[in-house]
C-alpha cells in the first residue's frame, strides 16, 4: 500500500469524511472539493439519516464519485486513542467494501494530545498500514483476490516536509510491524529457531544491519546452560541471533534489545493443557519484534547504536527434555533450579541478558511473551512494564500512548526476591505461590541484570546498575475483537520500542 501526502484529492480516490458527532458535513475540507450536485445529494443524505458514532457509509454520488462517511465520537470525548482506532476503521471499512484508493484529511485525526502534524502523520500512516494487513500465506486465494487498500492520499491544507517525512516513517513502522506479525503468525512447524535466524538474516540484508547466528556448538562455548537446557527436548536445535546496527557515535554505548524466541512452547514435560497450547507458535513474538525494530530503525536511518539479541529455542517434551528438578548453570554462573519446564522464557532470557552486558550498554530492554499472569493482571489491552527507573517508565508509557502499543507498570521490588530463591539452586524459575506471576518472572530476570559487576563508572569509582526495562507482552500477543486489526499476532512491542529508542 502506498501512503502519500497530497494537496488535492484526485478523481480516482474515494474521499473519507471522518465526522465527529455534531460536526457539520459542509464544514469538512473535502466538501467544497465535490461537484455541486454531489454536495446536494450528500447533504440530503445527512439530513435524512444523521451520521452517528460507529456508522460507516459508502455513498455513490450523481457524478459517479463515491465517498465514505465514517462517524466518530463527538469532540468533547475525542482523543488520540480514538483517532488511532478511526484510522484503522477507515481502512477496515474500505477493505470490506473493496475500495482500493482512498483520501483522508490529516486534520480529522488531530486531538489535543497530537498537535504536532509530523508526528500525527506518522501515527496515522502506521495505523493505516497495520489495518491493511492480513495473514493469507496459508490460505487458498479467493477468486477476486484478497481485498487490500492500494493507496491512501493524506490531504493537508498546510502540507510540509515534516508531514511528508511522518507519512514515510509511519509507513515503515507499519510495514515492519506487519512483518513481525507474519513471523509470529507462521505455524511452529515452519518457524523453527533456524528459520527465525534466517528471517533475521534476511531482514538485516534488506534493511542494513549485521546479523550473526550462533549454532549449538557456539552456544555451548559461551556456556549458555539456560538455552541449552530448555532446548534439550526438541529435534530443532537452538540458535542465538545477534544483530548489530551501529550508526551512532563510535564511543556511544549501545542500547541492547533482547527478545524471547521460543518458536513453540508446549510447556515441555510440564505440558500445557489444550487451551493453553494453541497459540504458542507466537511465543517468539518478542524475538520477531526485536528483529523488525532493528529493521525499522535501519530503514529510518536512526543515528544510534542498537544491538538485538534473540535466544531461539523450541520447548518440547521428549525423552531428552530438561526435567523439573534439573539445575541448569546459566552463562552468568548462577544456577537455575527448574520447578516448572513451562517457565522456559526467563531461563533463555537469563543467558541473553548476561550476554547483553558484554556491550556495556546504556540501556537494556527485553521483550517477551513471558507470563499468563500478566494477562490476568492487565487483560489484553496493555503489556506489563517493569523498571526501577522512573524516567524510563515515563518515557515508555508515553511511547505506548503515542503509538497505540500500550504498556502499564507493575512493581519491581527487591521484596519479591524471596519468592524465587531456589532450594537446590541459586534461583527457582517460578515463585513459591500462585500470586504475582508476572512480577516474580520480572524479578527473576532482574537477577541477571543487576549485579555487583555492573558497568563501572570509573570517574566516581562507584558501580552502577545498567538501566533496564522488561516488557511482558503476553497480554497483547494477539489482537482483540473490535480493534480493526486482523486476527492473530498484534506486533506487540514494536511501536513502544521504536518510539522509546528514538526518544533516548
Ligand atoms: N509462553 C508462556 C506465557 C504465555 C501464556 C504467553 C499465554 C502468551 C499467552 C510462558 O512460557 C509460560 O508458560 N509461563 C507460565 C509460567 C509459570 C509456569 C510460572 C505461565 O504463565 O503460566
Ligand atoms: Zn512456557
Ligand atoms: Zn513461553
């Protein structure tokens, strides 16, 4: 799909009037661009059946032109969140009606939270692109082909270079997010650790970052006992994917992004029940996000040093599986007592976080479909956010609000460390009670970031902990009903990560 800035609306495109309740049709910028007879007809239609919130119409006008009327909430309750939904809804409706080319007025999407036109253009273009996605790879094509919007002309009375750039950047963000959704949607049999590594290599080549893939031998050499342990039950061997995008200053310390890459999570010997196992081919959503965040940053030519790390494994039950009670020696030297083989994500991430420290990062962010408990806590609308750094918390929340990739904080306190003390190993891979599972998982990961040997601030002679953010994206792994997005992977974490990295 092509999204572009325009000063006029051509005859070939269907203008979409996104009208707030009570907003006068004749005041809309598109109205005066219509032919006289069309205007009359449209006013008559509006008089007969006034547009209400939630209404969608495709109207054929006397001149042969079609227009769309999209009813959205009135001005007093209008906000940026509703604007993002409206952007998706326009595309969803056009797809349903098989309209290929549409025109929108950027002003229709503005709200008090998004005064900056460049940023608004970016958001809107990203939302359009997300809504135009469908995972059709495994379906026989329908006779007339799939219905996609081919072109969206974004109209502005005051076009600017900032808006133009916003449209281009938003399109990149949308496209890369859709690629992450495709990876996550791909069935587990076709998206193995090796296939995920190949996808990373392909993304690196296409957008311009370096990809190195460690195989099992190299993982052994690195003494990544966590990754090796979890991967034992599967015929698919583990991979450790390292991606480097170094377009920042030579001495600028990098931001390291770590993504959980469990290509299928059966739970292992603690096998998941039928309802729990169904969507577990998406348990590499965090890894997919890291791959395509790097691709997006590279395509946007962001001047930063960013590293992506993805431990990729399949969690399977078999005669060679790791067992409950096994004690794994992680790369950090800390031992992990396996109480439940289904809490595998934190085990592989432990090794990846240890590896991340090699880069002396200025920030580490990990992103993982880590716990069902995060879904219990937050529902399906927000990913769980953990950090001890208030400024980072604020920045990530703002990035989530701006992009529609919402995050919400949960506590990261040392008191919870009591819960994950091991009996026969240093750490247990799950809490002692059934409560606060998202928090105990976060606190477990924390043990591999905070350490007495953290980056040394030589000037002051003190040891500092590495700034760290953990995102549990299990809640937002799949799209929700009524969000005008295709069923399946949501691309969670893409928006918030791209935005946060840019702002840092
Ligand atoms: N991948 C799952 C978490 C998950 C569940 C993600 C539902 C998305 C949707 C994770 O590996 C897991 O199984 N976690 C366990 C941890 C427990 C055994 C301590 C869980 O959440 O039940
Ligand atoms: Zn699991
Ligand atoms: Zn998992």
